[in-house]
C-alpha cells in the first residue's frame, strides 16, 4: 500500500513550524536576557566561569545545528525516494 504525501503542503508545514520555532526562541531568549541580573554575570566573569557558560552554549548550538543538518539530509533522501516511486 503506497502512501501519497502532498509535498507542497508538507514543505509549507515544515516552514511554518520553523518560523514559529524561531519566533518562540527569540521571545524566550529576550525574556531570559531581561531577567538576568548583572551581578550574576559579573560574578561569572570574576570567577572565570563565563568561559564555561560560553563553551556549553557553543556545544548545545553545534549539536542543534548538526541535528537540523542531518534531519534535512534525511528528508531530502525521503523526498527523492518518494519522487522516484511516482
């Protein structure tokens, strides 16, 4: 039994989800930035812990970008497979 996927609708849905995610992330980060007290940031700088925070954030961002890249490759392979079956 073959399933037909409306690729136009699928791509539109993925784009909408990505846009919503970016807007949501921006809002959350802006609230987070406003909620932080400068004293805490100064304490991190004095103790040298700011570098640990930067490294951890970099690792998380690299992991997310890698996940998105690999997922995109898989989706492209599936799209090609579906297109070849038709």
